[in-house]
């Protein structure tokens, strides 16, 4: 029985990590082809994600807690993440963007842990230093450095998602909370589209990619992730997310004909390795 549970958890986890990486690939695909503008991609992604989560929440088998109090800060962080994520992928490759995003998310959560008085061992500080060094190396000026504006936007996306994740700690029904936050973020997505109305353009292909990103990779991705989390330790959940930038990078090579540079490989090893050290040390403290 336990073996069957392990296989199920492993399958759900692998499916989720693929879905999370797919968001980077889908966004880069749509914007790289100029099949849709970044503001419209954001709005369609948030709207389709909210619709999918709303439909799932209203299935007979889905349990709901008491009515939620609107967390506008969480919704704002979700919106900022989605918007800066989209605009960053106008210039960033899928793998580079995912690595910057993931690094910023994890480092944000680590720094909040430090601020709240969470103990860090010597090895944890070493891992944090290595990860920060890798991130600085990745974005430092040079021929193969990622585009500065895209980099800044993706860092903001990572910080926003990190804060959003921290806001969700201790929520009794994370699926219901996520659905509610997506719904609250939709009007902000509409406002963004109005602000960038002069850049409005989309094709059927662009809309379809944005809907897949929102409804499948985001909406269903979170549902599968919450199912996997029931059997994963917190440390394991953090560790498996190390695979997302790797999946996105190789997916970019295979599907988008992107190149993996030496800078990206070295930075990936430093960032992911450093974060892995911190995560494993926290699990033993």
C-alpha cells in the first residue's frame, strides 16, 4: 500500500513540476512569436485560471471551508507576479527566466525566515552565499547576460510569488484560498490590459496558449500540487521544486530552439546547489 502511495505521490509531483515549468515555456512561446501582447496574456491567464479553479471548487467532491475573508495583499502579489512574469518573458529565454524566478522566490522566503528569527546553521549561510553569488553572476553584465529589464521584472515576479507563498502559510483550505485570490486578481489584470491598450494584439494561437497556461498549467497544476503535498514533507516539497528551472531550460532547448550557455549552466549549479544546501540544513535543524 505504501509503495502504491509513493508511486502516486511521485507521479503527481512530477506532473506538477512539469506544469510549473510549462508556464515559462508557454509564456515565452506566445510572446516570442508575438502571438499575443504581455498584458493580454496576463489577463487571459488569470481569468482562465480563476475559471478553472472556480469550476473545481464547485465539484460535488470538493470540500470547502467557511467563507473566506478577502486577502487583497495576496491577490495583489499574485497579480504582480503574473504581470511581471509575462513582461519579463518578452526578452528572457524560458530557462533563464525560470532560474531567476525560482532563485528569487526561494531567497525571498529564506530572508523572511531569517527576519522572523529562524535559526540558520553555518552550512545554511554558506548555501545562501553560493546561491546569491550564482544569481549575481547570472545577471552581471556580459555578452551572455540576460536582458536587464527582463531580469529586473523576473526578480520582482519571484519576490511577489515568495511573499504570496508566505501569505498562504497556515491557510486551512489552500485550494479555496488560491481560487479566491485568482478571482480577486482578475480585475487587476483587466486594468493592466486597459493601461496597455495601445499594445493590444492577439491571435487565436496566442489566446489558446494563454488559456492553456492559466487553466491547465496554473489552475490544474495547483490542484495536482496540493494533492501531492498531502504526502510530501515541507523540505521535500521545497527540494523537488529545484527541478523546475532544469525542466524549463531543457524544454526551451527542445521546443523553442533556445541555447544553454555556459553562464547559465554555472549559475544554475550555484543557485540550485546553494538552495539545496539551505533546504536540507533547515530540515535537520
